[in-house]
C-alpha cells in the first residue's frame, strides 16, 4: 500500500493508508482526476473494478 501511495504522490495525488476491518486500505483524499489516478494505479499492477452496465 505504501508503494501505491508513493506512486500516486508522483502525480501529486494525496492519499492515506489506513486499516479497515483488519485490512490495509488506500484512501484517495480528493476525487479530482479519477482517470489519472486509475492509470497510475493500473501501471503499478493494481486491478480496478469499474462500473459495468449490462444494457
């Protein structure tokens, strides 16, 4: 999680690592540029589930 936090810091995204129900979680503070955040995380090998509309 801290490596992901460092990667997001390179694109100036503020985030925090916290524990939620015993599991470390990464919380992005501002939701300003979701596509840049997702791209950065995907480049780090993170799988991101996105909304799917089956219609």
